[in-house]
């Protein structure tokens, strides 16, 4: 998981922006013998995703394995492995939405509770900064500035995405309010017409019976 901490300086600002922009996280999953554990994350399109997972051996006589499956928002299978104790998946997102990684215990280990470590990295968290530094001949402050620029770009893209989603939600809300208003008007009109017809019918009935 990306850690937010360190010496306060340009590196501290870089760390803060990194924690805001980098979708990185290492989590422990405890998988029940007959269950499935899933991790999901909402990711934009055209973003690199890398995940590493490994099973923790708590019993020397048992070496449990799992089935791993990663799917896209539309249900496309991006990674599927059976009877593995370690593995890695890597892909570039084709569409925005929730990407799902699910793990279940294999058949021969159904009596074991399996612990699995998943290191899920998204976007700039997947970059190999050592290779970037060597290739671009960067070091020290220059490298931190490049990290800052990359983090700021990622944050800017996330803000644009959030603004787009907010605009979509506002449009949906306005359309819903308009429909509710029209439904209320139609319902009120129907009630008035029905009440008028009932009143007219009662008047005709009473006149017919010569009660009025």
C-alpha cells in the first residue's frame, strides 16, 4: 500500500499527492472454505492495473491453492487461474467502471481457511520509478518533481471525472424531478376529473329519485 509519511519537504508534498492520486493498496483476505472473497475498484478507462497475490501458509503440512478471477465492468474475464498459490495480473482498462478480483479456495482445500495477500496497484502506482530515473537520468529533486507532475496530472484527471459524474447525476436528478412534477400534475388532474364526475353522477341520481 502506498504510505503517506516521511520527511516534510518537497518529498512530503509528493507523498501527499501520491496518496491522493495513486490507486495502490495491499490487503489481506481471509477466505472461508466454502466462500469467495472479492475486491473491487472503480477505475477510469486507459489505466494500467497490476495486481500480485499470494497465499499465506499457516500449516506446514498443507499448501492451499486458490482460484483467481478478474473481470471487467462488462463481465469480460481479464485473468483466470486455478490451483495457484501465487500469481500476477496486469492489464490496461478498456472502459471505465468497477473492476472485480475474486478469490475462492480450491476443492481439495475446502476444510481450510486461507489467508491471501493482494497488492492492487492502479495508474501511477504501477510505474517503475527506478527505471524511469535511469532512462531519463533523473535523481534527487528532479525525480521528485517528475513524480509531483505525474501525481498532479492524475489528480486533475480524477477531478474531471468527478465533475463529469456530478454533471450526469445533476441531469438525472433534474429529469427525475421533472417527471415527478408532471406525474403529480396528471394525478391531481385525474383526481379532479373523477371527483367532478362523481359529483355529477350523484346529482343525476338524486334528481332521478326526486330527492332534490
